[in-house]
C-alpha cells in the first residue's frame, strides 16, 4: 500500500472509531499510526497528495484528542457526582442491613 493509502486508511479508521466512541479501537489505531509513521518517516520523498493525506491524519488525530479530553472531563464529572453521593448510598445500605430489605 502506498503512503497516501496508508495515511487515508488510518485517518478513516481513527475517525470511525472516534465517532463510535470506541476507545479500545482508537487506542489500536493510535498504535498503528505510531508504527506507520516510523516506517513512513524513513521515506525521503513525499508527493503533494501524500502530504495532504498526512495533514488530514494530523487533523483527525487532533480532533480525536479533543474528543477524548471531553469524554474524560464528562467521566471525571460523573465520578465526582458518584463520590458525593457515596455517604447517602452507604447510609441506605446500612439501614437496609439493619432493618432488612422487606422482601
């Protein structure tokens, strides 16, 4: 597969995984990008189309990093909410243990 095809394939995989919030696949594609860039970096000549594909991949990578950061922020917020509610859950569980579930 030529450089342009490799870069565009990685870009499409990354975009699809990001749109699906498929974080394990995002991680796998990110690893594949690292491997591909190690191989492709050694090649000295790049066409304009290959440079364009590389720029598209870089933009897709930046977008997925932002999407990941946003997902992490939402998860951090949810975890904070859960931590704040823990005393209430503990009290409910202790009450149920002392007084029975009524079932």
